[in-house]
């Protein structure tokens, strides 16, 4: 069974009395263990797709099955639960809670999963992104790259099958961006399915497959040749 | 999210804005503190009044000489002497056959001498029934008897404080004291009576420093009015004494008070009206006396307390309402300020209910903490008042629980709308919000 099954997905917004289409019916399948980059100019519908795939919004019509659950007809709290268990979000602007330490930020998804806070698991997630020594720093005390690592640790902590990156390198310099991409690749190698939205071809080149969108439609779906393997420079 | 995590989150949110949280709490703090301090003062006054009234007894009617002035005084003086007279006691006794006891009281001030040093005291001339009517017990010896009254025996009974002042720790029974020129044998000492510290009912005397003598003797040998000119020549004095000793003029002698004891407190009001109509007739309509019914005073004080409670509840509700509006205002501002945080929490799995609960708990933490501080301030304030103003205050557990509960309720009521607003934030919009 595929991890993601999208069939004829449509989404339109009401602006006044006008129905403005954003997504005009797209279909694709993403298997478990894939690394997919979603690309497209602004207005292509990629943000809308992102919100739908992330279960933040409901499609006007069509089907979206995530990990054998039909997410297209779920109510608000069911979608909150699926976001919590099945998806790890990584944002362009990190979106950490500013007054909490890295560790507490990482613990947050666990607290909404209605299970016991497991500090050991949170520390393990921070170790996996190479931030094991700075767990008590607040986001203000961390660099952009470090903040994004915390965000990735937070995305990992509930062990979801899917990691979502919305322009995850957009606020970072090239070297740091490459580091973050290497973490995504490492996670992908370890079996996680990774989807990132980006408009930088070089970043997309790190994925295994690129979906291009234009005017609310899937324009192309191709495998990446000459895939870039990010090897971060050793830190001192 | 479990409840402990949620409370912890709320607390750390408050701690990160200490000044703002404190200012937000202020309304609740003052409201609760005011309620507790005021209830304590009211409760203290009430208990004191009750104690005083109980001390007077609720099955009695006091008829008391009234101070009259102006036109009324002129009219009253047409009857000489004006005010309550010894004969009034007899008349009441004759009419109120149902009364258990009718006890006349004549208070005079005289110098008492033990050995050489004179000391001014209040001498109360009364009858044997006084001990029972005033609920006083004899500590040592005996009280006045009917025989003492009938025979005009030269005996006296000391109040506890009077005994202490005159004899210290010595046994006074059988000793002789000189009161206003007469030698009297001490036959008894009263138990000390708890009087309380209130001036609320100044109608009450401090019974402990009284000295009791047979009323017959006080009528003859002691004058109520110090300003009344005493004859200076010996023959004139003899004439006055002879006049006073005759039964007729003895009946005209002024007395200070008549205490009528009946079977139960419900009988006091009808008894009072009987006495009033009787005295109005014999005093020709001049109200140179007053009737005090402790049972009625008790009812009045309960009535006053009820009004006081209503006024206070109104004040408390207003201050808590204002405090609650302040909290709501801040919480709404907070929701706007934390839109992005709400978006992040929703995105990583918080349900609407999780968000509602988080904001409700923050409001609750503010009001409950404010309530706690308010309780502490209120209790402290009540204590300070009793120390500095010497008012009796009683901090009731009920007031603490109710006002704390209400402050919690304020948190729920005024936290609800901001919390619902927070939960209805669209996560997609919120993540884009900056």
C-alpha cells in the first residue's frame, strides 16, 4: 500500500461570490521511502497542495489517503490527531516557541499525543540532528541552522512516517541549507518518507523525484538524475 | 496534553510576563481582599452584638430611665420627680402577673471605703431577683435575699472587679465596707462576667465593678442626682430622711431601670406593649423612659447584617466583574499576540479543545493566584484592622472559600471567550501571521 494516494484532488476558495480554483484536480502516488520535491512558481497551487497533504485543510473534492486513512473527509480533531502522529512539519521560518528550550520544543508533539513525556526520546531526536549538547538553549540563543535542527527533531519525535518540509532552507545560507538537506537525506536513508516544497532547483536536486506544478495542475513528474548527495563539512 | 503539563504551560506563560500578569490579577486581588476584610469586620461586629444581647438575656424587657430635654423636660418636671419611679415597678408587677420576675434597679455613685482610702464606685440597689435576671452567679457567699430587702439589712454583694479592687485576693465575706457613709457587711462576691470589648451596645454596663445593696436602702440613703442640692443643716437632713422613709414618698423615688423577665423571648414584645400603655398612662404620656427588648435588638441586628451582606455582595460582584473584564481584555490581546504560537501548536497536533483548555487554564491560573493573594491580603487586612482599630474581626472560612471560588468562576467566565477565539484561529493563517 502506498503511503500517499492522491486522486483528482481539487481545491477552490470562495472570494466574495467568486469561486477561485487553486488546485484543478491532481493525482499521484508517493510510496513509502520516497524523497519528493514539489516545485512550481507562485500561484501554481503548490501551497494549497501542501496544506492539503499536511492535513491542515480539506479538499473541495477528490481523495487523499495518507497511510491507509482517508484524510479528505476527516473532521478537525481527527486531522489534528493525524498531523500529530503521521506527519512531522519543518517550516521555512522554523516556528519554534520562543520561550521554550530546544528540549521543551521537541517535547511538544508528545504532549499533544496524549502519552507520557519521554525526555529520553526527545534527547535522542536532538542527537539525531546533531544538537545533543544544546538542548537547554532557547531559540534566541541558537543560530538559524540550529533552530531548523530543533524543528526537525520536533518533527521526528513522534516517529511519523512522513516528514514535510515547506521551504526548509529558505531562511538559511547555502552551506547551512546543505547541512539541513543532508539531515533530510539521512532520515530518508533511514526509511522516512520526505516531501519538501521548494523553488530552488539546487535544493530539489537533493530529492529522488520532482513533482512540478503549474496553474493548479501537475505539470511533470520525473525522477532526479545526477542526484546531489549533501556532505556537510565537518564542524569545528 | 495532560492537565499538569497544561497548568505548567500556563504558569510559565504568566511568569514570562510578570508585570502584566500582576496588573491583570490586581482586580481580582482587590476584590477578594475587600470581600474578606469586610466580611470579617461585619462578622466580628455581629458576634460582638450577639454576645452583648445574649448577656442581657433574650427573655427580658428592660425599662430604663430616659434622658429628656427641652420642652419635654419642662413637661416632665411638672411631675416631680420625673423618670422611672419605684412605684412603677410595683405597678408593672401588679399588671404583668405572667412575668416571672420584675426587678427594679437604682444605680447611684458613691465613695466606698475599705480602711482609709475612698474609691468611687457604682452602687446598684436591687432585689433578690437580680442575680437570676442578669444571669449572674454568686462565686462566694450569697446574693441579696428577700429578707435583706424587707428588713433593709446593711449588707452588700461585690462584683468580681469591685472585689478585686477593694480586697485583692483576700476573702471579703464578713468584712465591712463603708459606702457613702454607711457601714455594710459583705455577704457575697459575684462570678466575673464576660462582657466583650465592644462599644457597639453601650447600653450595657460593666457589671463586674458593681456593688449590690438592697434597693430599699439605696432609695433612702443614696441620691441618684449628684447635682440635686442636699440639705446642709442637720434638721433639714432629718426631715428629708423621714420623708423618704415614708412608704408613699419611697414609691416616688426615682430608679434607673426595671427589668421584667418573662417565660420566653416571644412574650417580650407583647409584654413591652403592656408596660408601655401602663407607663404612658401613669406618666401622662411623657416618654421619660425607654423600653429595650434584647430579643428585638437581636432581630434588628440580624436584619442589619442581612442588608450589610447584600451591599457587600454587590460591591464584591462589581469589583470582580471589573477584574474579570480586565482579564478578558488582556487574554484577547494575548490571543492576537500569540497567533503564531497557536498556529504552531495546532500544526503539530493540538486540537481546538487543547487550545481552549490552554487559554482557559491561563485565565484560571491568573484568577486563582489572584484569589489566593487576595485571601492572604484580606486575612492580613482584617488582622491589621483588629490590631490598629481594636475592632473585633472574625475571618470566616466560608468567606474565604466563597470568594476564592468566585474568583475561579471569574476565570472560567471571562477566560472562555478569549479561549474560544484562540481555538478558532485557522492554523494556515496563523502560520503565515507575523
